[in-house]
C-alpha cells in the first residue's frame, strides 16, 4: 500500500520549511533509518530519516521548494511491484488529526522551550494498535527501559520521535500538575501593517523562514514581557591577565591545545553567578516561577540568515578549556546549519556579546521563555578613579535585561554585583 512521506516538524517553532535537496531519487529502495532528504527549518539545515521501508515511488516536492507546510506530503513510498499513484492520496483513516491546543507543562530543566506549549501531544495509542516510532526513538526507549505504548507521539500520524522519548524520560522528575492544568497563554497576533507604497528604487530581499520566526518571537517578547534593564561597568584587567597566562600554558598543538577568549571567561563567570542566584535562572508561568536545576547558557551567534543561540549545557560544572572548545565547535556548526535541535533549543539564560564589533553598550531583548539575557559591550581603556587618584583601566559595560515578572530590581542588582566580583577576581573561577 502506498504511503505518503510527510513534511516533518523538526523544531518546536517550525510550521513550514524548505526542502533543500533529496538524497534519494525516484526508484531507490528506502530502509527505515536511511537519510532521505535535507530540510531547512527556521533554525538549521537538518537531515530527515525514513521511518518506513519501501521504494521511493514519486517525489512530490522538488529540491529547493520553500514554504512547505508541516505534514504536507512530500513524496510517496510504495511496496515492490506496486503501481505508483499519480498524486498523493492519504486514506481518511490515516490522515493526520489536527493537533490539540498547546498545553503549558513544567519542562525539564534543560528544555524551557517546551513549556511554551510547542509540543502538542495526540492521544496515546489504543491497546492493540501498532506503535509507530522512528528507529532512533525505538533505540532510546529500549535503552531506557521505556514501553513505547506509554509514550504519546507528536510526529506525523502519531509517530513517536526522539523528542517524545526525551520528554517521557524527564517527566517524572519535573512534572508540575498545577502548571500542566492551565492552558498556555497565547499572544494575540499582531495586526498586519497596511501595505506601504515604495516609489524609491530598492531591492526586495525575501524574508527567510528564520527571519520570520525571529521577527515574530522578538515582537512577542517586547509585547508580552515587561522588560527591566540594569547596567554596570566592570574592570577587565585581571581577567585579561588570567586569560593571557592560561593561553601561554596551552600546548602549541594537539588534543590538549586551547585558546581562551574573553567570551569564554564571561560564560563561566555568568554560570557561576547563576548557580548562586537560582532566581535568575528561571522562567515565568501563570502558576509558578520555574527555577532550572541546571545552568544551561544560550550564547547568541550571528549567522547569514539571522541569529541562533547554541547552548553550553551545565556551564557551571565545566572548566574554561572545555567551555572554549565547545563554544568554538557550536559556533562553527551554527554558521553551517549543522546544529542538532537539542543544541539550540532550551537554555535558562542568554549572553549576547557585541564587544568584538566595538559596541560599547547595548540592551538585548529577553529570549522567551528565559527571564534574563546579558548584553556585553567592548573592553575599552578608560580613565577611572582608584584610591582617590586617576588611573587607566580596561572597562567593560554589561546590561542585564530581565523579565520583571520573574526578577525584581534588587535581585537583578545583586546578580550584577556578584558577576562583577567574579570577573574582577577571576581566580575564583579556578576553585
């Protein structure tokens, strides 16, 4: 029987994507787990694996097609010897049911994005029904000793995917019935602006899927989150000296070689400060403020289509060399669209550093559902007063933007003061 291959939802915010290219052609044999295509999502270019076996009978969506809706048929899989249908035809019984309304759930500490209701769950399979799951999901469930029958699938036609298994693994430790009972607040869509007649000569650059998502999320953040800002100047000379001393001790080459950046020190200092102030490593829900157990820091990285925030997980438990190596790897793969969803979805706090561009100070927009983001300016030599006399010091201005529903002014000030003490006495990071 012919089976439609549907456009998968590869990220929580994905509603449509671009079919970049097919890695299989019509007539090729396909096995479960084979990589069949590359899809450009709102965040990255990702590989899609087959979940059924058969022959790729007909490709319905050609390479490079943009704006393909999630769950739309993109190809038809047939059995050997079966006639290829002239068009996609999904039996009524197999057609994907409309997704239920999103529900706010208490997320695992490392995945706050799930608490926004991005993962609607269909009804669990009835006893005796054939459980449909991706090969990766089956392996993960088997290794964890989970029954697939107890997991609700969020993929096409109720298929169980990796994210469903991860959610099932995290549910017992993080379930919050009170939070789960309340529906997720949904921001009213902003009214579309009236078309503007442009008479001047111009070039129209079509908005990519990523740019549309960035525009929507930033608009929602400014409209629905009461922002509060606090700035502080921090002396960098001790941190710069520590960085130079540690880099001098690094092997010239080989697996142990490293080259620390100022940003690596800032990530580590922010992580250490967040461990002391769990109220900043948190998010808002209508029933409770959720404080994350792990310190997972999202770091803004500029890429050709916009911005992405790969995550340094458990940053407070890692050494500077490890953070440096991870950040270089994440940034390189972010710029080539090779990040995995779990490497940029989630995080409890963000850092945006524009110091390398010479920007002295700026205020960043909170990255929901997180409650705080630190904007880092350039280190500059400035005249300062030390012990009643003028002196020259390398100073950096940082601005903490917070969700005022979660973080009050006093808490923001205490966090900044503690962060300043750590950066100005960086040897404490070695303890």
